[in-house]
């Protein structure tokens, strides 16, 4: 089965970024010694890193989407911050589940239901391991980061935030980590306070933190990696400061969980939210990590089957955590696909992914700096694997449309960061966001295509 799937991978016929394609197993990296390393993979990186990054290229063949041509050009998929592509390991896990085990969980006594339930709970245990949570009961399956944050706002927030209290956010938050708190604040009479961003260099103004992280602030919710600036925030330090002051923390790990090892105990957060679909998992999957004692004290947020222990005509009692927060039939296939994604990313090596994605982020920043008239957002060094930029006289959407003709998939717009954009005096940017299956060669081609596109706009 392994080799037949790779045979059908169109990437295996391209032979362009990837010089030699043999019969690769479901995880191509397992046969890395058999495959040629592309010289361009780590251009500009120290030799040892270049070699290790080149090994990452082998994993490209695990992603059937990547081998195609778009508008007559090889696809360069640089929209990974929106969602990542899915490897065969994930696709096959879902197919296997629907082909062999499909049944509802936690309710049946028959064989298929038992298998589905075991697989669903095994995925939860694997998620706990992936984030180094203390136990599987600290993991709630959600649809997304957005749903995980809404869960905390509506359950923990309604129980713990009241009139006169404040919620501290940062100016670089995604709408998903602003709007749920706005709704909560309006309902209970609380207010929002923002830790400022320094400017186009996109750093948190930490000199303001001591003044802002004080009563009546009850919660400090912040992003690990900014999806527009590429800034990596010092989450463990921020959590430690909040903890000393008795303030609850929520980390939005949407952009970090698939790109680096995440250890919730080391970070020291109370809650952490992330999206499965941004880490090679299926769409419609996400996780909420919550410290056990907090989850246990929280009321349910959605009601229905599975989240109860007993129901009477007028009263009900709740299931134990985390089931108390999972009403109705869950996304069983999604959890099983996510389990495969966790296994896959650990085989690829999350530390290496982090180094690689940061390398491409810095490489893109450096190459873009040479393009005339460009403005680049976020820090030059120590950035994550994404870069946002703009031109005064070319609209981001127009540029993204022209780049698509070259087969380069980018994103243009406000990236759900409208308040940040307004603060910076801009409306939209073009964003290129990278993953371990992208290469330095692709970054170079992206720059060439960008220059060609700009010529079209200038009429040259
Ligand atoms: C920083 C950040 N937070 C939250 C989200 C929301 O993720 P989802 O759409 O999976 O809920 C995103 C999505 O791009 C993001 O980048």
C-alpha cells in the first residue's frame, strides 16, 4: 500500500524540486537515505542545516496536492498560515476509519462503536502527549482555535469575569482572540485592555506589561505567533508574570502548534487553543487544553447528548471533563485524522520544522528587502516562517491574483487583524507563509514571480 500510493503521487513525476523519486513509503522521510538531496534546499543556510533541510524535502511526496501545476506552473503553496496541506498518512487514516470502523462513539456496545470510541479517545491521549498536557482529560476537541477560545469565553469567562473586571489582550491578536472577549465584556460589563505593538517592527511593547497586568485584569489572552507579523512572543515569560499576579492565561497557538514543539507545562498557561487543520490535520478540528482544576470548575457551554451524566425533565447533571464540553456527536473522523497528523509531525521532527520554517521566513524577508518600494511587517530576525508586505501603489488582492497566474498561492487582505492594520495605518498586506515541505528554491521563484508581477503593474 505504501509504495502504490507514492506511485500515484504526481509529485513523483515532476522531478523538479525533488530530483529522484523512488517508491516512497507513506512517510517518505523513512527512506530518506535512498533519495537524492536537492542542492537548493538550504541555500544560504550553514552546511549542516542545509543538509538537514534538504532531508525535509523528501516529505513533499507525502502531500498529493503539492505535485500539481496551477495555471500551467508548478504549484508553490505559500498559504500555510491559513491551512496546511494534508499528507497521505492523514488522508488514509480517515479513509480507513470510514471504510472499516465507522460508528458513533461512547454509546454503542457493538464492535464498531467500541472501535470508534477507542480510536477517538486514543486521539485525545495522543493530543495530550503532543502538547505535553498532564492528562487526556485536559484536552477538549473543538472545531478550531476559534471554537476553543469561544468555549473559554462563554464558560470560564461567564463564570469568572464580571462587571468592572478587565481582559488584557494584545494589539496583534487575530479576530478570533478579540471578538469572543468583546461579546463577553458586553454581556457582563467588563472592559478590554490592549498591550501595544511597537510599530511596523511588530513586537509587543513589553515595557508596558507591568502597568497593564494588574487588577482588575482577570485574564491575559495572547497569541504565540502573530499570523500577520511573524512575531514569536515569549509565551512562558508572559504566563509566569500573569501567574505571579493571579491572572489566568490563554495562549492562542494557532500559528505555533504545527511549527514547533509545544509543552503546555513548560509554557505554564492555563488554557491553550490550536487548530488541527493548520498542522496537517483535517479541517473542522481543533483543541482546547485547559488545566484540569479549571475545566472541572467550569460550567458546560453547549448542551445535548454526551455532555450529561443524567437528564430529568427539569434538571440535568454533567458528565466528567472533558466530555462535559463535547455535546453531540463529535468529529470522530477528524480526531482520528488529527491523531495521524500528530504522529506524522513527530516523525518529521518538530524542532527541525521550527528551524526550517524560521529559516525560510528570514530568507524571504531578506530577499523581499531588495524589492523596490516594498514595506515589510514584523521583525527582521527571530521571526516565524511567514512574511507580510505591501506596496503603496499596488493593492494586495491584485498582486495575489497575478501571482496566482504564476502558480504561487499567497493570501492578501487584513488576515483577520483589522485592529492591528488600522493601528499601523494600512488596509491589507500580501502574506507568504511557509511549512516544512516548502523550499528555498520556491522562495527564490516566488521573488522572481513577484518582480515579474510588479513589472505588469508598472507597465514595464
Ligand atoms: C493567530 C490565529 N488565531 C486564531 C486563528 C483562527 O483559527 P481557526 O480559523 O482555525 O479557528 C488563526 C487563523 O488563521 C490565527 O492565525
